[in-house]
């Protein structure tokens, strides 16, 4: 279980970096306009959270399915 948690956190961080690059969210923007940076970061963060949540649920469904076999 701890391994799944660690992997999910690592994937979450990678996804945020990838998705925020698509939104043109940079450290320069963070320094210049923190409110706009936060607004733009919400989309990638929410998308990453959604992806991780679905993957985790699917993972545990698979484990439960295999236990029944």
C-alpha cells in the first residue's frame, strides 16, 4: 500500500509538470503575478488529481478481482 501511495505521488508530480507546461505556467509568471499563476495551476492540478484517482481506483479493482480468482 505504501508503494502505491509513493508511486501515485511521483506520478502526480510528473503530471503536474507536464500539464502545466501545456498551460504556459512558469516560475516567471509566479513571480510576476501569483494570483494568475494559481488560477492557471488549478487546471493541471485538477486534471492530474482526476487521472491519479481513476488509476488508483482501477488498480484496487484489479487487485480485488484477482483475489476472487
